[in-house]
């Protein structure tokens, strides 16, 4: 089910220069904006004023100070706070006390009226290099605490140098409040290019504001956006934002007949852009999945949703889980190919014993039989499964389809005592991070059943990590109000995320591993230290985890972005969060330590992130597997 | 009640160089150490070994690998982990996996035996520039999680350059675990001077280790410490530490007859040093209070104890609280002097009306009467008090002592309607931070009762702040496991603290303030921004708050360290904590924002700390007074 991008709301923001220009006939004004093709408008609530501190504190609004005086348009209007409010840096001396107090009283008074009218959004002053982020943040905190219906938006002017760093500082001052939303203001000057726009995808965006001056005339003279801007806009379309055209033009165009006016040409163009994009969204590089109806259906509702990793060893999977994964169009054809190649490479003519361990409802049994037919090799398939429910399906399929070609064994593969040894061991025990569903331990356990020189499919798998920004994922974890939730990895279909740099190799497991001799699991313990060169100022909310696996020779499976198996959807990446978001600067090195460790009946990861240039380094998460472990 | 420093435990740590040197006759060894005047010993638990990973995992200890083989000496022994364990930096490659795994298994095995024997302390390897703090911290976390009786100590070698920074990094890696204790190892080389030793007072010290090589021979050839070292030791005496002499000498001295051996000379000297110090402790500059028996008694048990600031306006004080404060030998004599001066400065001969507002049990009434007698001026004293219990005492004193010289009025001073106006208004409403018990609001309310040109005693008060390190205070707040506890200031008698730099002026309140016209309290709102130049690498756990007040002309009260009224003990400083301890580097500027803000019936502080060189800045604490406020 594809989203209809044509329904995306577009608004208009008329910014009067002089007090006389503030609209006084709101009926007429609202009507015009609507007729020009806009779904909402942003407006100042009150006109610039010079009230004293005492007047602000004691008096109610006078009607002529206000632009919006009734609740008639509550669905149509959002509010930009008074033009005079800046929260600019002051000397901090006592004599400056009145400046911020006045701004604080005024914005408070505006916000209360706005809230009373149930207007949807209230925009703070836009951030600039002059903003005193402590004064701004102190007030923002206060408004956030009072907001119920009305949402508060912090506008970020992308024209301001280091705009992202300024916003980032404010976020820390406000202690990562999950209630802050952002509006991005495109530069008025069309010649200013947006750099690192993708980074904003990981931020709590609500609104994109495009000044009319940003548009450039096309050959016919109609306003259009540059190809780069089109791409920026397209990268935001899946995020459920609103878009707003801002201009100091209104009276003039209002005089023109509606429909062809300069105002409507922007909404028309954006509407056209959205509808064009909905048929060929140019995905940002953060999107792992290609455009694919099957995937769209599969992923609906899963974007940025935190799932606890499966524990197939401790829990029995549901039928529906098998059903979903069996639909993957890529994974099983790769398995089939790997088995086919392995059978073709056999020099012996004997009947090959293929052991499918963790057979589930049997997809790899089917793969094995098809591969054997294709390779023209005689095989016997032995399917081992510990899930009693899946085992019923296996029996059903054996009686119906497989017959004598397949033998079934019910039980845990680690304790399976075979009558004969296998030529090929086929398993699908990989998690998003490769080893995180205990494939190493399971395959170590079953390899007794493999002939010397026998083959394991997969024969190896490697893990990869990259530093990730995502305010959304961070907020989703914060929402639990349970610190231990930061000590667990999650399976996530990434959407509002930004990868700061490319993933790096972490570690690898190979099978069979006949060096394993005793019952110790120490050889599956790992520690790796990574160093990431950070190419831009950014924030790290955690690590994105991926795997690459070799099924057989050059037949591979990968969810690592640069080598991702096209169209494969069985695995979303793993997200290792960190409790304290970490700001990293361009040129810095980010140090990552990650452990895979085990004791008794548990295996777990611990991870820490830090930068040499900074204190304090991030602490070690999930120490001693206290919060998250995988049960053996 | 003075502490008897002579009872401080002194231990001996014999560090064998070769495996052959490890003591084998533990009875004899323990006995000798005890006879030489030591209360405990530190010992290796096991000898250096070359066991493989698998041997370590599967085998129990062999008796000849161990130094301690029975529980016979559990009260006398603490343990230094095996000499071979380092957790040094490795390449982080997979091939290095075995190195840390081996060290981890060995230390684990040692710790379990140590814990089983209920030995008191287990010392980790000492920190050095080569230590891989992530590997070290990962293991430390694990041991801390397993420790019950045995406490874990991290030794810090003060000879290592940047020893404090290394420890600080480890603390962040271990997420500020409150279970970590430190041992400080003095440099063996007596010529190495300890710099910034005071900084360690704010750290979780348990043990001071002094190598015998640190001692220098005195004229008679006996080992003594340098004057600087003596002072360092003295500054730690109030902290309840243990002291340990370490040496590779044992066998040799053991051959000598006991009592005069080289070993006993260290314990004798330390015992002498402690007893000398107990009669004249050279307080570190962190101690606000002078040596004074009255103060010692008063402060017993209050060191580093977090008290919620008094709310005398919302709550009625207890009689015992009055009693304690009335004992202050300095405060009331300053008040008396101020009233005396004010009366002497009067040009009129009329009877002066002194209004004592918030009279409590009447100490300021007594001051006023004494001052009048002394100044030979006729006065009438009017005492206003809202606490019905204190008012009973006032009535009692009036009937017994004051008679007609004093009139009493029961009620809140802010609503008191006087028959005549006062010449002098005397109040004692100051908190540790000056205005934090709402003196400004109360005096604004009562100043209606003051004649034009009348005098308020105090006539002004200023607040001061300094950045403070204190792991103890931080841990005490962490202990609540309630984040909101970081959003409140506390009254604390500082002990295990270190002030990173001198306090700075914050803001001031003056009385009377006849500009106040309406009911607004905006004029008592404040915002101040401070910049502290940080003179050394350090950690900030919060702010220390102080006040200075002018009672009248040059008659002052101060708890600001540089101007502290000698001997006055009525006020401990205020501590504003921060949730995320902040590492600051030498030469950096620390920015502090603090607000005093009010709405409705509340006044509160908000505060934030940050450094320009770092992200993220500390967030704004107690936003909107959500966690702490003072009720009007």
C-alpha cells in the first residue's frame, strides 16, 4: 500500500514587514490562502509591541495588538511567535534582566492565547548564531511543560552557519526533551546549497519552510526548485511532514485574480513535485530497501519501530513469523543456489546426506530437494527441528510431498545423535548481527554430525557496525522511562536515521570449526575495538549492526548496506542504543568497543562508545549481560 | 568529640620480586607483620602463572599456585591481584582475544577465592598509561556485580603522568559506579612532588599506599616523610582511610630482631605523624570551619550529609533547630554590633522602634535590647513571629525578662499592619545562598512598616557560586535512584569535596527597596551567567553556593570562603548538583547559567553548566521548578 504523497499538507506563511501590513480581515485572508491551494497557514499571533514589563504582567491583550482574535480558524492556523522575540545573547549582567524577562512574559502570554484557541503549532523564534541558547532553552522548557494540544516547534534557519550544531546544543540544554519538534527553513538565497541535508532526516522534523525566493523560474517562468532541492524534499516525503511556503507577499497577489496568482503557483508546483515523487521516490542512502510492493506491504508500520531480537533458542517461533520470513524472494533462492553448487562440487557419487538443522516449517528442505533435482544428484534430507509446533507442519509436508526423501528428527540440534554423518549441514540461524541468535553455539553443537571435510551452509558470517543518529529511536527508548532499555539491542527498520559513516567489520564466525574440542565456549567470545573517522559534526545515538554471510563460495547473503542482497527483506538491521547521546565533531575519531561474552547459559553483548577528544567517554552498556542476554 | 587519629589502621604490603620470594609460611609472616606494629597486610593471592586459557577455565587452583590457602587470616589480609594481570592496551584484533580473556579468567578466579575467604579488599591492577580502560572497566564492572563482602579497590599510581585523567576516564567507562574505591600510591621516588593532591579528597579514597622508598631519613637516620607529604597525609586524616606501607623488603628484615627492624620504623613514624596531626590538623583549604570544639560537636555526623534546605515560610521550625542556631557565637554578636551602630548613628532623640520580624524564640530581641543599653538609646522592640510554637517562648520571655520593653505580634510579617512605623527592621531570614529562604519576598512585604529613611538589618546580601567536585556527594544523590533528586539544592557541610576555583559573585538583593510598587515579584527574578577559568583538569559534580551579607555598614556576615566570618557555624554551604558529571580541562572556561524565577506561590532556581569546548552542555536543571521550589 503506497502512500499518496498528493495528500501532504501545504501551507502559506505571509510575513508582513510593517505593522500596517498585518492582515486585519482574517476571514478574507484565510479564504484567499485556501483558494490559492493551501491547507493551512502560519501567522503571527500578535503585532510588535513596546509594552513594559509591568504592562505585560498585569494587562490582558488589547484586541488591536492581536492578529488572531477568535477561535474560528483553529484548524487552519498555526502561530509564529512575535517578531520582536529573539532570546539573543546579552551580557548576562543584572541590567539585562529586563530584556529576557520581557521576552519570556510576551511569549508566555502568546502561547497561552494560542493554547486557549487550540491552534496546532506554535513556532518559537528561529535559531541563529545570536541566540542565547540557555535563555531560549529555559523558556522552551517552560512552554513544553505547559503545552497540551498546541505543539511547539523550533525553527532552524539552514542559512545560518553551523545551524545543526546550534540546534544540537539546544537539544542538550533541554535534556533531549522528546517534545521538541523542528521546522527547517530553506535559505532564501537560491544559490546557497544545502550541505549534509540527510543529517536532518534523523532529527524530529515536523515542518519544511521554503521561502518563495528559494524557487527559481523555469523556462515558462513558473517557480520551481533546483534539482538538489527537489531531492532534499523527496528525501523527507516518507516522514509525514508538512510543507510551508513563506513570503512577504500577500497584499499584492491578493489584488490579482485568484487561481493564477503568484501565490498559487508555489502550491501547484509542490503538489506536482509530490505526485512525481510518489511514483519514483529517490530514496536517501539511508533507505536499505528498494522500492518493492512486497516490501512496502511487509514494512508498513515497522518503520523505526523497536523490536526485541528473536530468541529462537529460548522461545518457539509462531507460525506467522515463519510465514513472513518464508516469503523472502531472495534468501531461499540464494540457499538453493548454494546447495546446488555444493552438490555439483561433490566428487563422490554416493547419496549425499543433507542435514537441515532448525528446519522450521521446511523451506530449506524444499530448497535442498530442488537443488538436488537441478544438480542431478541423489540426496537424502534429514530435517532437525526442536519446535513441536513447526514439527507438525514438517510431518504434514513429509506425508503430503516429501515422502521417503526426507527424514524428520524432533529435538534440539545440539544434542542430536545421528546414525550417519552429514555431507552438508544447512541452517538458517542468522540474526541481524549474524551471530546474535546463537548460530555459533548451535553449529558448534551439531558439527559432530558432519563428516570430516563436510560443508556447512552458511560457512561463515561477519558482523558490521556503523555509528547512527536517530532522535526518533532515542525518543522511542526514552519513552519507556526505564534505563535498562538502553542496554538492549533492537531489530529496527530504519527510517528517521542517519548513518554518520560507513559500517566497519567487527568479527567473523566460521563453520565447521573442528578446533573446538571441549565444552568451553570461550572461542566464541570476542572483543573488537573500532575507530571511525567522523566526516561531519553529528550526534551518535547508537550503532547500526549488520551482517554479511557466505552461504557457499561466492553465494552470499548481506544486509550490510554496501553489499545488501537486492530485494531481500528477512532482516532489518540491529540497533545498539547508547544512554547518553554523544556529539562528535568533524575529523574526530569515534572509538567503539564491543564484546560478545558468555557465561553459564547466557551470551550477551557489551558496548561502549567514546571519542578521544572528549570526556566522558560513553560507559559500557549491558555490563555483565545484566539487562539483555541470549539464552543458550 | 575529637577523632583519635592514633587508631587509624596501618598495613604492610610485601611485594616479592621472584616466585621464590613469595611467603610460604603464612603463620610466621602474619605474625611478624603484626609484631612490627601493623594492623593488616596486603598480599598477592596467587603466584605468577602461565596457565593456558583452557587450564584456567577448567581447573581449580593448585595449592602451590596460591599464597593464601585458608580462611585463617581473613581479618588480617587484603589482596592484590596477580602481578601478571595488566589489562594493557592491545591492538584490539581478533588475535589478541586470548590475552584479555586469560586475564579476565584469572582475576575472576582470584576474586572468587578471595570472596569465598571473606577477605576485606581486593585490589585491581594499578592504572597506568598502558591500561586499556575499556578492557579494565569491563572486568571491573563484572567484579563489582559479584562483590558482596569483599570490596574492590582500584589503585592509582600518582607517579603516572595524568593519573587523575586516567582514573576519571575509567569512572566514566564504569558509569560512575558508586562501588568503586580508590587506593592512591605515592611515588617511590621521593623527589617527585605531588601536584594538586587536594583534588583527590573529592574522590572515593579508601587506602593510601606509601612505598618505603618514599620515606627520607631524618637526622637520626629514621625514615620520615617530607613536609609536603606530611601535609598531604594530614589532609586525608578526617576521611577514615587506611594507610599502607609497601616494600619489596621482608625476608631481610625478618632476619633481624623485631621491634627495631626497618619494617617497624615506618609504622612507628606514621603512628607518630597521626598523633601529631590529631592535635593540629592542617586543614585543607576545603575545610570551611576552623578547629573549634563547639563546631566539632555541632558538625559530628553532618559531613557530606545532604540536607534539604529549610522552608521556614512553609514549615514551622522545631525548637531544637532554633536552639542549635542560637548557639552560634558569632552571628548574634554581629547583629548586636550592627544594631548598636545603627542606633548610635541616629540623629533623633526619640524612642527608636526596632521591629524584629521573624523573631523566632527571641535572640534578636535580646540583641536589640543589649545594643540599646550599650548605645545608651531608648528603644521599643516589636517582635513579629508567625510560628505559634515559637510565639509561646516569646510570651514566656516577655513575662519573665522583657516586660514592657517588648511588644509581641503573632502573624505573618508580610500581612502585618503596624500602628506605627519602624526605625529599624531586624530580620534573620538568610539561607546558605542568601535569598534562598525568601528573605527578598518577606522583606519586600514588611517594608511598608518601615519609616522613610529607615534601616533594614541586613541591608543587602549577595550570592556566590563555585564549581565543585565531590564523588561522595554525587554518590549520595545517586543512591536515591530518583533522577529528580539532582534537581534540588542541598545544605551540606563539605568534607570530601574539592573546589575547582574561587567562587564568583552571582547577584545581590538590597533592602529596603522602595521602588517596589505593585504586587509583582518580577524584580526579584534574576538570571546570571558566569564564566570560570578552570586551572586544572577536573570533574564538576555541581556548584557550591555561599552568601555574604551586610548587616549594617561594615558589619558583615559571610560564609563565602575568602571572607568567612571566623567561627560562625549557622550556615553550611548550598550544593547545586548536576545529573551528568562534567569533565573540564585545564584552561577551559566553564559556563554557568543560574536563574531565580517565580510564579504564583513559588520561587525556584534553575541552573545549567557547560563548557564551550565540549558537547553536550549540561541541561537546565529544575526546569520550571518542577522538582524543587520554595513556597511563598
